[in-house]
């Protein structure tokens, strides 16, 4: 049902009509019906969509003009005459497939207010949102009776910085006899490219409006003011002295939520913040684009707790269910003096957790990565001192024998062993692991507790120099960090955070464009061919050379900007 392959309706439309009739009557389907079409019909039936769904009498009005419609309207008004008068309908929806705008008409299509599969069954707009690329649905591929003689092509509208789906543009016509590609496919893609360009321009306008609001609010001696919109942050010198990472986090979340709710008034800051923050929304063309926060120090602020009390060690940071369960289980087992085995991928924090479990006091560390036979570590061990054995997977047979001997001679030793699974263990090491497995804890990889990343960032960030604001992050950057699989886990995240804190030369929160290429672009959702890998690398290099400007990168590569966008979308499928 997409443009990468001929539409099933184009090559087998008569048989599809018959198959749909048999599906609706509950009879067995003929052979050769495409599985994706049958799956779409089944979803419609599961959602309870009636195949003879009637057209609603009226479409409910919009409460307020969405930002997408405001940016798209000038483009749509310009291109509507290009539709012609031969029975075509242009439809704009938001990301939830609510119809925002239509022009033209197609007999029998109907004025449905929502085009989600839950409401109207299979259609090109819902498919485009799902696959994040151009999609087509023809005739009997639709579930509704009234759409059996129409064809539609839809293209998703992506955010200029976030890359998230903001809505769709669809062109609906009478049933295409030639099948895919739809005759209006290029028209739909050009319309989306123009809308995305308008969105980028308006993003620049919003930044100027935020700057103007900040300048007005910060006039006067020693005014503590911060202006934020989720991507940018402007902070006066007086505000830098009052802001803490916790207060900044509250203001960033307030700015992100200001688009949907009224945030006027005092923000609810954490206990011990030492200041108040009065929030005023910043509006542009009737919509909220950010906030200005006026900070006032408290006359008698509560004393701040020391860093060791106010925030847990990095090792214990995280409130996700997998992490809290793991730490709780490890703490429970560590109360006994019997050996404990900590396993997990590299960088998950096994050694750091072991040190926390031992508590204060000296700990003897034996590293099998440097001393495979434990010839140096065990002779130096002092009786009664806790022993941490790192990288047990690197133990040679003499090291395993020496450790078994130590356990036999000192059964009450406080021993914690860290082990990273990988290559198959030898028979001696495997027997040792089997012996320790009764008291073992497996640390979850960071990709399985991505919700902890926002808590880890302040703990991993080096303390800023005096007079410098702490490192903060835009929502786009946070989303990229949370989507990346982190093969190196917390250790890899710490390297990224420290590199940014030490080497960045710009002010404001960290943007997605500042992240390393692999983190910024995210993992490919499907395996890429060698040609696609080379093509993707060339595109990323061109974007880096031209500061992320896609038009210049496309020109340098000798391709059209629409082609560049299409290829980038294809890599994310």
C-alpha cells in the first residue's frame, strides 16, 4: 500500500473487491490477497468500524487554530488552484489525524472529522503516520463502502528540529486505473516540503519573539529573568546566581507544557530552591511559544543540603522499576557476608554499585583484566578487608583456582564479583559462576531504563565553573538521548555529557544538533544495505559541513532537497 511497491489494488483490483466482500460476509478469502490489506481490514473490524459508516452531519469547529495550520495555510492557499477542477480533494490533518483543513471535493469521500483507523479504518493518512513516509491506498484496500472508488496519497509533515510527525497532507481523487504511484504523489510531496520550509521560518520568528520578551523583562538593574521555549534558554546574570539544576528542570518542563495549558503564575519549585519564579507565557499569533520567568530570592531561604545528602550517587540514580528492583535486590543480598555476583553488559555500573554496597571504608580491588591469574591481588589481600573482583570473565584457570582456594580458606570473606557476559566461559570459570549464581544480580542495560536518563544527566555533568550556568538540555536533545540504544550504557552516556560540558562554546541548553552523529540521528529502524550505509554517511557528512542546512547539503550532493528529505526519512523506517 506504499509507493515502494505497486499497490495491490492496482494489480488485482477485481479480486480485491471480491475478497473484501467475502471478508465482510465472513467467508474464506481467496488466495493471493496481500497480508497487509487483510491485516488492515481486521484492525478496522477489531476497532468496531462499520463498513457502511455514515458521513457525519457536521464537522465540529476547531477550538483554536493549531500551529501547523497557521504555518500551512499560506502554502495551501497558494497551491489550491493547482488542484484543478477534475475532482480532487486536498486534506491537512494533525498528528492525531484530526482534519484541520480541506479544499476541493471528490464524490462520495465524505467529511469525516478524524481519519484514524479507529474511526474510519484503513486509509493513506493513517498509513503515512505509521510508516513515516509517503503512503497510498486505492479502492478496495479501504474498509469503508463509500471509499471503494477513490484513491489517496498521503505524506507526513515532520517537525523541523524534532523530526516528529506533526500531521499529514493527503490528495484524494477518483480511483486511479494505473495504480501506484498516484498521479498527485509529487504534488503532495512538494506541498509538504513547502509547509516544512514555512515551519522552519516560523521557528526563527518564535526565537526572535522570545528574545524580545526576554529583553523587555530584563530591563532594570539586577533583574533575575530566564526565558525558555524548550529549545532555547536566555538567562540573565542575576538569574544565573539563583538557578539550580532542579529549578531549571522545573522551568524547562513548564515551558514545554505551556503550549497546552495556562501556566501563568508562580511555578511550583522544589523545597530549598531559595527563590520564587513568576511565569508569564510568551505568545505569537495567538499561540504560546515559551515562557519568561522572573526570579526573586527568598528573604530567609532554607539551608541547602550538602551535595552528598541532596542527591544520590550516580550509581544509585534512577527511579525506573527495573533499576529500583535491581538496586533493592542487591542491597538485600549484600546484607549477608556471602559472596555476591553482579552481572550485566559493559558500562552498566557493576563496579560502582559494588563499591556502594560495600559502604565506606577500604576495599581491596582485584582486576582480572590486568591480573588474569590474580598473582598480585590475592597475596596482597588482608584478612577481613572486603574484596572486589572486577572482570571475572577475564580470569585464567590459575586465577579461578586461586579464588576457589581463597573461598575455601575464608568462607566469611565479603566478596563481590562483577562479570560481563560475552564469549563462552571455560569449564573452570563456568563452575565458579554456577557456584555464585545462587546469589547474583543482573543490572539492566540503559536502553531498558531510558526513563532514568533525565535523572542521570545532572549527576553525570561536571560542576560548572563559578558564574557559569549548569548544563541543561532541549526536549529534542533529551528525546534523542532516550531513543539511542547506548551500547556502552551509563559509561558511554557519561563520556558524551563530559565532552559536551568541557568543549562546547555556545550558551543555552544543549541542542540535538550538538550531540554525536550516532546519538543525534538515532539507530536505523531497519538494516541498511552497504549502498545505503555509504549514502547515509555522505549525507550526514554534507549536513555537518553545512551546519545542518539541508538545502545547502542537497546542493553540494547534487540532489534535490525533497530527495534529501525522502532519503533521511527512509533511513528511519
